[in-house]
C-alpha cells in the first residue's frame, strides 16, 4: 500500500507588521520550509495516510 504525506502550507512574513507573521504560525506548529527576503513558506505536516486512489 502506498503512503503519502499531507499538510497545510502558508505564506507568512518575517516582519513587525501584523499581517501573516511567521511567529504566529510557528506557535501553531508550522515549520519553516523556504525563505526569500521577508517571505517565508511554512508547512504543518499531517499524519501519513493510505493512498486509496492506487
């Protein structure tokens, strides 16, 4: 049986402004995946689930 990972990705920002701060998502369990300037892609992975499509 094949297993795939799923999760939620967000685009957050590393700055002092209130809009989508990366520190907020870090408190919720998101991990930094990539960074470019002040923009940060963050991911919160979920459990592995069986792939019922195959």
